[in-house]
């Protein structure tokens, strides 16, 4: 989609204040003060839109749309399915989920509807049809925000389980195929009737993996059901749904293909650690994940103006943090900064989640002033239309694959207490971040590999069908692949590759993994690389060399002479294997070397001081300081001073 | 009620030993040895009193009553509802509770009956009628001990939930009122039929708060049902029920109004920490809570003779501890020292809970000798009849409110991992305890405020209706109010005050709270007060000054210049606000100042050495040493030596 | 049973590879390489043997039996009941267990059938009949491996609960007896109808203990049902079932009487601690437990070739560990070394459990070479036929009783957070292990006491009927008994002994326990013995001396002068009482003294260096080093060098 401006806005719960016209009045005034140009509305409004079955009340929403328009703002209109109304659960209990024991949940909470419920699907279509038809011509209608924070948490009702069985039948055709794929001869788990399958047996890991996939796809399918009327009656209105921190059992890479623009909700733990450096890196990774999903600008749909109410502790943001976090999002490809929430609720679960307008009700607060600064900045940036449509290409891609994560999660490994798949991907990412080099974060589908020079597969335990061919072709043409311990261990049905791993690529890597091993806690596994000393932890693959060059070997007695890093020429490219887990100190040095060989450079030509992040988007360059100390940079002859939590943007003046 | 002597006694399970007349014989002999004048009997005796439905056996209880009388003792007769008999659960499963998932509990445990069960209520009335009529004229009948350790743990059966809905209808009249009070527009939680309400949705915090209140009231209502026949047939026999450490979802302030005398069960963790000082303070607080509940002497209904069997570890009491803990109870207003239990059971859950008579079965044990010493002391104290009817008035009241605790418990705050409401109240209490100044512990109903000079509201998050008026009137007349962070945040339905907090009292305090903030772990928040340095933790309210005098500001960079303590003159009094959480070091210094200004003094005029507690009850003064070291005091020219765990009582010789 | 050779083998899942004849071919070749002479087969094969109800397929098993025979190997044939097939759970849901809440488990996992299910029992008999008849004459049939890793985990279905009630009726005859035994007058728990009993009330500890016993016996009863057809059709084939690490709610002492040979599965945590010394001791204890169960050679049915997949971390075995652990098993009485598993599965729960043949599929791996070394060693040892039939007698017996463990587990004690019954037994065992003196580990049935000179009762809380008589007789004849804190506290129904403990043996010990006490964390409880200083922890019995000699008293203030060790002459023997918990430093010194007095010696006459274990089996002597350092021993004039994880065997050349 095309953005005309950077968006600035918030979730707005107008309907909570219908009896307080004074407050509503102030809201619209304050929105102009912070230069808000959008509001996300109607997110949990079902009970206010359909007060009882078939009894509709759109008047307040009509008014809200009109007032936004009059106020110079646009509406990001939500469909209300994130929270079903109580009358519906009461009349149709089937809209509530059933747990693993077979007990149906009582009404309550949110995001907990059964996704196969015919009633709920039909109700959603009806509601969305009414919304789309009603506001099709409304000038304020800018975008749809479908439902809210979908997840892949399963429901075990008869209907969901039956759908899963059909899904399996479609996938495997015969029970024989399924039994083979799930290796059910182990522990006498062979199925002889589709109806025998019930997805709660953690010992059939292939089944649980398929159950995760099914639930992720079912959510996307539910989303498809929701958007059908929207597409029909308002084909030109772009559609998004707000993604979350990616640990909610959804394959967001798959989901991203279905939305017009990716948006997500970012809630880092600022100010709880020695500095903001590590949270900054983690957040950057997530931004890049969502930027890479469509290789287009994305939206920051939610972040908090200050503190949260649903964590053990969430400190109010310090001076500068709101701006810095906003600049970071923009730098990594966001075209919006939006908040949860515009105004603090008086009651309910999140009444102490901070908001642009606090309970005190005035614009004379630190928060309000911080948000106003962001509004001004976005207005200034919006002048640069090219910036709005640009995200830079990357030379480096890191594979972070959701289904691979689920497979690792379900696996019983020699070491189970420190799997940390996501953290390991971020550790590799960090090596480039600290060099000022942008990475894409891609799925194991390995699409458009030709864009990249270096492709990194941290813990890519599971190889989807076709992985070998894609990797071989990439290396053949001169690409550099880096794999780690556990890579290529199982195929897409969680069956182990025989005859050596990485599966079907032992020639390419010039090695075979003999055993997946453990470096025990407190055990030393030291090695040297380019004259520097490092220590590996947690995991080690014990390999047999089959022609690879060994770049480093362990020196600690218990792992003496075992290879740490191997390199193998294949076609015009190289395949590296890192047999053990290493921290970013080593990875930074290792990848620095590879970048040099592949002529990959940052736009800055100096070593970044600790805590400093740089990012480029077209002609605009961003310099950010997540550290505690003021630093001074010399960029192309210009001195840039960044105080702690400060930033500088080059190329917008 | 009027006490003629200090009571000394124990829970006595006579019915467990009916086939061992030799043991029963010894019991009565030993009771005389320890100078026991009461026994609590029949506490869990239903199965022995009504062996099957309608088959009664009171003979053993007749005998027991007669033998107590003959032995010069009185009976504190329990109603047996604390544990329902197995035949009843078997015949009427509805007497058992239902869990949140809808599964009815199997028979077992204790204190787990459904309080709306018509059958159980009727059975209790029948049983209590039989007891009251049978022993109405018995000379040993001294007091009723209704049921045992009631709690407010909910049952989710259809009947309880239906009663809750009626309770709500009575309270809110219309669903519109309820929806507004619970702010159900948030997350689409509006109810359109009373039957849609099911109290398991933690995200509707107003509902959960009401559910807590309902269950607390339901327990009191159940108690009322139990006492009706007792009042009818034995109107002159006083009634109590044993309260517990106050974390069992009961509003004991409300409950206390229904009993003739407050009694409670005290089980501190003696000997598990460096010294007994902190446990001593906590226990003193609880004694004062129960003394303040009726501003009358209370009873210590249970304590352990030595160790317990239901904690991770419970060390046997050291030399002196039994006496010291007994003296402490008396000093704070108790008119009894009673033990669980007289004789150790041979079997069952608590067979290793210590008892006056141990399994070894003789009077030749350390425990027995300790108990005998207490018996002698109580006999000596009983000579002073004035002491028996006296509790001293306090100049200082600390509000510790159960419903406020439940509201805080349910709230989602910027910081949730260190709420510690009770501990915070004790921290304020400790400041006075260490000065030898008695405090009352009162509810947020704020009754009889004119008794006090200083009123302290630690974390009084929730303001019941009328709070503003009562506080204003108190200050107007010259009272001093001290409030802390989070005070006055929500009204009685858990709705946040708008326009600044403390709710409706921003003028009185001369401040407005802009934001409820967090001091993160390891973060420094230092300030000075009267030249001394302190550090705040966990919570901070960021305030806007509206006329108050700022007595201290933070000096740490992240909170620089934010007010720590504000003071505002209002009418003839003062309103203080402590914006952050502080330990008792600061509080002691702060309140010392306030006491001086308000002319509040201890009866001792010297600084108390660490670990020493002093308490006054009429003309009698108690000096107690909970520390590890012997100390020497000079009280009115007299030298008082207190060894570790020693005590001295002035005014009984 | 008679062993002709030491057995070497593994669990072999032939049926998982029926479509890979190349792999099967290799398997038989590799088996010869590692000198395997047995394979455990058919363990979880029900779904492959009876593919749907009444549809049998034994062909693959016929082939496997034939091929083993042809390959010079024998079959340890399993019955497949360890995992029920899905078609059976689907058709007869009653074969699945029911949980405490009354919810029936879905099909899945393993080892989770209902043991009272008539259908499942009948199906097992049918299956086992077919197996026994079919292979009765097959020359490869060597032994039965009935089911797999039975456990005593309860099922709460109506049928199991009804059986429990019958079991109780059989045991107690009348409800009066039962009520007395369970002390149900406490908390009004009296039962007046057998049907009122439901075994989920943890507060009736006698009931829970009986429920544990019932479930253990029910498992043995289920086993008896399984073996009936085996005994009938193949009376000469020995029967075993693989026991586990003994914490699965089974009384293995009782179970052992029903098998022809004891076998067990050993999975220590090698390489996770500073050295292998402590794991070595724990494993030795378990070996001795299973050796003592029948005082015959046992079998090591399962151990891992390298790492595991079901623990938080399980490090691959270091150089030497596989051999050392194998030698240890043999030294302690095992006649077999068998592995789980022969070949790694491609899929399923345990695909990363290591195997003799790894996924890489070759014999060129560290694991394969280690296993081959063990095969060669076993071949060499097999020459010594006397060794095969010998286990040495012990002078010392330690009582480690399963039912006692359950009773302690259920008890509410003054200290509940460090009960550690098994660990305490091992601590006493360790004192002898470090001296090179073999101990038997026996049950509280105290059978064949006349074999022993010293009998140790660590924490023998529960005395089965007859304990007094047996202990008295033993001491009378000159035996030495050592008891500790908590010994003789309750009788077999968990009723406390009155009149002093150890129950009915206060004369023999010359003491009475006044109170079971606690040594709190961080508290000092120091004493001296033979001039050395020690410190007790966790538990202390406060005793009254009734004639015993006090060998040591506490010197720490809080326990000053309380006895630590008492000794009493009784008949021709001595009864010692250790009032507190001590570590093996003290125990080693204490027992060294007792051994000297009783003329008990190791076959080596020197002090063992740290980490070294010695063991004798007939004429063969084993020297093993579990420490990190190489050590040198001088044994009968011969220098023996043991490197870390090395061993030496004397008497086989």
C-alpha cells in the first residue's frame, strides 16, 4: 500500500466515554496537539455494536467516524472479533474454546473464541458485512485492523479435532503415509482409523507439529473468513491485523502474505537492565522480521506511551526513550507510530496501562509532551515522500522459521533446558547489528535467495522439502551459507535424516554429524580463531570430516581437536558449519571476516561505539544511542553527538 | 463479654480416646497440673455426634462436659461444621464445593463445604439446635466456638453463582449500573442478562472484587445461620469463632461485629530467622488488629506448644519462647492463651503437630513444663481484675483494609511483583512499635476517627464511599493524615478517579498524582530528610504540586527533584503524602517527628534497644526482649534486665 | 536362573525398519561386531502384532526370531502391554486411566493403562498366550521381558476404586477396624459405608498409604495375569520385567519375589557434576538394592550408549565411561549389559536417545567402538563360569523400604522440606562403600537377618508388624542395630506409637524419644566424636535417656548436652541410636569403629583414595576410579594404576 504520511495515532475507545461529552471534546482537541492523523477504533466493540443478538447500534461509531474526519484524521477500523460479547457465549456456548481435558471454557477474557465454530464465523461475517457496507463511502475509512492480536492457541472441541483430522487426511491421503511420517511404530502408536487421532499426545512429536501448523493455518483461515465481506464491499481499503511478539503459535511469515501491510505491537522491557542495548537489539530484530516479511514498510500498530500493567514490572519510560524507540521503528522500516492507548480506561484489566491521556485528564504531563515531540518529528519526516516508500535491500539473510521453532520446542534432545532458538537467531543478528549491517529475517521457505550474499541458518533443525535444492543452488551461484549445530536434523515431518546430517547436504558442507552432543554447564569448550580465544556452550555437534577445511579446533581436554568451524567450497560459493553455540563476541569477529570476503559494508566506515546503532533507509541515515553514555561520532567529516537515549537523523533537512 | 480470669486451655479431642480410659484419666490430671481452666471441645466431632443421618450420640460429650465441670474447668463448645461427615457428602454431594471448571470436589479435607447448600445449612441448624438445647443448663458451658477457621474460598456451584447474581442485582439494581461500575465496555464485556455473569473472569476486576466481597459476606451469613439456634436457646452464652492469619478472603473487620468476642489462631515462624524481632513485630500487628476490631480484649484461641507439622520447617520452641509469646499476647490485649492441641493425635494429618501432652504421654517433657509456667503466670495475672477488662486507647490508627487488599491483589499495576500490601502496613506499624507507641489497626470504614491524632493510610488504593468526607472532617478538626503512593486511586467499584488522585482530596493534600510509577529493581532513588540519607524502592507516584510544602526531593538522577514527602495544611490539621515506598528506618524518623508535633508519647521515655518491645495495658506495663542479646533498661529509676526471649511485667505484684 | 554367558544386547525395534531391508541387514552384521548375544524385542509392538482387533501379524516377529537364531543370538521376548494400541483405546475407552478429578485420559503416551480393566487384562492374556504358544519351541526364545517399566501410578476409575474398597474390606474386615487404623475420628473423617471411601484425601494419611500399597500390589497382580499363559505354555522360560530407578510407587522388594531374575534400567547423570564419584555411589547403591532383592545375580536391562533425550541435560559419555559403568554393574552382581537402544528411531519421542547404531548408520562412531570394547570384555569375563553364578554375602544390611518411604512422603512433620529418605539411606551406604565393604539393601520385612552382623535402620519411621520381635532376636544373638531419628515412630497403619519411640523398643535402645525436632537451616548443631568435630542438620530427636551410654553430646548452645549417639547393650548385641542427621564424614568414622568391633573388613587393607571403588565377586576383584585423577594402588604387593574413569579386574587372567 502507499503511505502519504507517517502515521501517528492510538487505539481509541470512544465508546467508553459516551456519557462524558466533555471528555470526548477534549480528546479531539488533544489529538490535534499531538498531531495524530489516525485512530484505531472499534477494536473490542462488539457488545456496543450489537447489544443483543440482531440489535445493532452503529450510531456512536457513525459519530466517531464523522468527528475523526472533521478533525482531520483517518480511521483504522477494527473488526470486533477479538472479544465475543457475553450474550453470544451465553446463547451459543460453542463459540468458547474447549481445553485438553474436554472442558469448555466459561465466557471471559478475550482472544479465546473457537475458530471452527460455525456460529462465530457466521456472526463475524455478518458483523463485518455491516461494517464494510456502512462505511464503504465514508471519507475517514482508511484501513482495516482485523480482529486483534490473533493467536494459535488450540481449542480441543469435537469440531476442531474433526477439522484437524480432515486436514491430516488431505495432507497424508492414507493412514499408512501418516503412520510413516509420524513414525508411529515407536511406542505402538499406529493409527488404524482417522478418528483415533486426538492431538494431545506429546510423545508423537510429528502429530504435535502438525497440530501447531493446523492451528496456525486455522487462524489464517479464520482471518480469511473475516475479510471476505471487507474485500467484497470495500476492495480498495487496505487490510492489516496486528501481529505480536512472535511467540503465539502463529507462522507470521505465512500470515504476512495475506495482509496488505504488516503491522505489529511492540512492548520491550525498557529500563529493567543495566542499559537499553540488549532490548534495543531484540526490538530491532523484531522490526526487521516484520520488514522482511513483505520487504515493504510496516506499521508499528501498538507501543506504550510509558509503562504497562501486565508484566511483573514495567518502568515508566525515561526521558528520550519514547522518541528513541520511535526513531528506531522508523529506521527499520515502520511507517507509523501508534500507541495503546489514547486515553486510560477508568476500569477493567488495563486501566493502569499508560496512555497518551492519563487519568489526570490533561495535556500537562510528561507523557503527553513526549508524544507531542514524536508527532512533530513524524510530521517533519513526512515531507520526504521517498522515505515513506523505501526500505533498503539486505545482503545478509538470517533464517528464523516459526515451524522450525515448534519442531525444536517439541523435540526431546540431549539438552532440553537451554534450547533458546529465538535467542540464538538474535545472537547471530547481533553480530551484524553491531557492525551497522542490515539483515533480513526470512523463513525456511528460502524465497528470493538471489537477493543475498550470505545466508545464515542458526539451528535450522528442520528442513522443509526442497531445502537441499535451494541451498545448493544458492551456493552453486557463489553464495555463502553458514549453518550451525542441529541444522538439517529432521525433514518436514520431523523424521531424522539418515546417512548423516545436515540432511542431504553432507557433500556441500564436507562434513557429517556423527552425534548431537552437549557442552554441560560449567564445562569448558575453548578454542582460538584468528588468535583470539573463545568458549562454546550448551550444544556441540560431533562431526566427521569429509573434506572440509577446519578453521578452528577445540583446545579443552574434553573436546580436544574436535572441529569448531568448518568451511567447504561448493560450486562458486562456500558452506560453513559452526559445530557449537557461541556468543556474539565470536560471531561478530567471524561474520566480520565473511563480510569482508563478500564485500558487504555498512554505510558507516568506523567501528560503532558500544550501544550505538545505525540504520539506513534510502538516503536517510539514523544514528541512535541505546547506551548509558554520551558518544561522539565522526561521520563523513561531521561530528555527531549522541547523548544517552539520543538520536540523530541525517538527510531530512 | 466479661472475663473473670485469664483463660488457659487447648483444643481437646476427647472423642479420639474413648477406648483408652487410662489416657482420659491422665488428661484431667494433667490439665490441673498446667492450671487449665478451659478446653475447646467438639471442634471436628460431627461424625461422632451424628454417626449416620439422624443417629445421634451425645453421650461421650455429656461425659466430657461433666468431667470438665468436675475438674474445675469450663467448656468452649464448638459447633462441628468445620468438617462435614462422610455419610453426608455421600448422601448429599451438594454439600461439597465445585471448582472453577465445574467439577465437584470429592469428600475429604475440611473447611470445604458449600455455603449455599440448603442441606448443609439445615443440618447445621439441626445440630446446633441439639447442642444448644442439650447443654443450655450445663454449668460447664462457657462459650461457643462456632465452626473452625472459616474462610472465604469460593464454591462455583450453580447455587452459589445464582446467589451471587441475586446479590449483584440487589446491589446494582440494573445491569446498566453494573456495566458502568465494572466498566464492561472495555474488552466487550457488557452483560445483557444477569445469567451471563460467571465469576471466573479475572479481567473484570470489579466483578472479582464483588465476588470476594460476596464470598466473605456469604461466610458471615453462613455463620449467622449457625448461631441462630444458639442465640435462641442459650442467649447468654457468648459466641466467638476463631479467626486466622488474615489472608483467607474474609473481611474480619466486618465479621468481628458479629461475634461477642474476637478470637484468633496465631502461628508465627519462630526461630527460622536471625532473631525473633521481625516475627515479633508481625505478631504484635496481628494482635493489635484483633484488639482494634472491637477495641476490647480478645482471645488467643490457638497457638502451638512447640512445633508444627504443616509448614516447610517449624522449629520446636526454644527456652523462653512459649512464655514470651504468651506475655506478648496478653500485653496486646488477649485474655487467653490456648493451644492447639491438648494431646497429640495418634493418626491423621496433624499427628506431629505438637501438643501439651506428647505421644510419649507423660508430664515429664520440656513442653509440658513450659505450658505449666504459662499457667502459673496467668493465674497470677488473674488477680488483677482491672487488667482483664482493660485495653488502652491509641492516638494513632493505621488503616489495613481487607477489601482494599483484594482490590490491590486483583489490579494490574505498572509493578505487580512486589505489591506486598500487608507488609507495607506492618512497615508503618513498625515505626511506632519501635518507639513503644501503641497503634490501632482499623478498616477503611474509618469509624470513630475522633479517637485519633494521627491517621495513616498506607497504599489505601480504594476509597469506599464517604472516604473524602471522613478524612476532610478529621483533618478539619486538627487531625494529621498520612497517605502514600497509590492512595485514593479507585472508588469502591474499582473505577479510577479522574481529575487527579488522591481521589477528590487533591485540595486537601495540595498535590495531584500525574502517574503511578515504578522504581525498578536495583535502581537508586535517594533522598535526604533532616540530614539523613534514605533510598526508596518499588513504587513512586509522580506528582504535580498544587500548593503543598515539599519536605524532601529525590537526588538520584532518574528521579531528580521529584517530591518524596509533601505536607499541606488543611483546616486545623495536616495532610502528608509519601510518594514512594520506604523502609521502617525512614518511617521511624518521619513518624517520630509527627509524634513530637502531636504530643504523642510512649510510657517509656528512653530509646528502646533493638528487639525490645514495651506495651501498656492499664496500669500494667510489659517489657519484652525478642532480640538475641540480654539488655538492661532503666525504667523510672529501676533497672530491668531482660535476657534474650525474656520479659518483665511491672504492676502486678 | 543359570547364566551361561554374560549377556550383551539391546532393545531392538526391528519392526520400525521393515521397509528397509538394507538397514536390517546391517543390523545383524553390526550385532556380531559388538559381540551381542541377546536382543530385547517386541517391547512396544502391540500395534504391529495385532493391527486391529483380532487381526494378527506375527510374520515379522517370526523372521526376527529366526534371524537372531541364525546370527547366534537369543531373544529376550517382551510382552507388548507397555503401550496399548490406539484401536483398543478407541473401541474400549476403559483401558485408559481416569484422573483424580474423574476425567478419563485420552489415548497417548505409554505405561498408562488401567490395571483393573477387564478388557485390557483379557487382551493381554490373549496376546501373551499367542506369543507363548507360537514361540514355545523356538530355539531363540531365551527369556521373557514382561511389559516394560511398570509403575504404581493410580487410576481413579470406578472399577479401580471399587477394587480398592474390596482390598480394604479384605484387609480390615470391619469399618470399625479401618476407622481405628486410619484414626478417622480426627477431622470427622469416620466412614460408615465402604462406598464413602475415595482415595484422594491427603489428610487421611493411612488411607493414602493403603492406596499406594494397593496400587503397587495391583501392578504385581496385573503382572501375574500377564505371566499366567507364559508359565502355562513355556514353563521353562525365565521371566523378568525391567525395574526402574526406584521412585515409581512400586514395592520392588515385593515385586522381586515374583520374577525369576531381577533386571533394571539404569540412567545416572554422568558428567554433570564435578566428578563421577557421587553418581557412582548412587548407582552402586541401586545395583546392590537389586542384587539384594534375590541375593542373586541380576541383569542390567537398559542403560544408554551415550546421551539421553528426556532430561534437562544429558551429556554424551566421555572416554571410558561406558566401560567403567559396565564394569561397575558386573562388579555389583549384574550378569548383563544391555542398552536402550540398538538403533536410533527416525521419529517419535526418543529419536535422540543415543543408540549403539546412530542415525548416521555406520559402525564408525565413538559410541560403536565403546560398545564393542564392552562386548569384548564380557566375552572375556564369560570364561569364568563361577563368576557368573556368584554374588558375595554381606555382613552389613541397610534397610531401605519402599512402604516406609511412602509413609514418610505422606507424613506432615515438623520439617517437610528436606525429608530425603532415599538420600539418607545412600549416605549410610556411602560410609561402607568408601571403606570397600559390601552392604545388602533390604526391606523392612527383615528377612534372613542372621546373615548379618550389623543392621542399619536409617529413618525407619514405620515398623511393620513383627519388627520389634525380629530386631530383638537379632540383637539378642549378638547383632548390632543402628537406628536414627524418626525410627519406629508409627506402626504399619501409620499410627504413632505411644509410650515412647522407637516403638516398643525403648528398652532395647535404652532411650525414649520425647519429641521429633528440627535443626533449622543455618543453625549450628555441633558435636565431637573421637576427638573430631561434626555438625548435624535438618532433624533431631530430643530423647530421654533410660539407661543408654551417651557416646557424644551436642556442644552448640541451642542443643547443649543433648545426646547425639547412644549405645545400649541388649542380650549379646548392641543397639545404637543416632538422634540427628549427619553426613557421610561422620558416618564413615562411626561405622569404621563398628566394623572394627564386629570384625568386618574389606578385601583390601588400605585406605581407598577418593573416588576409588573396590568390589569383590567370588575370586574376582574389581578396582574402579570414578575420580578425576589418576591413582596408584598397592594391592597385595602389586601396583595398580587407575586413570580417571579407568578400572582394573583382578582374577580373570
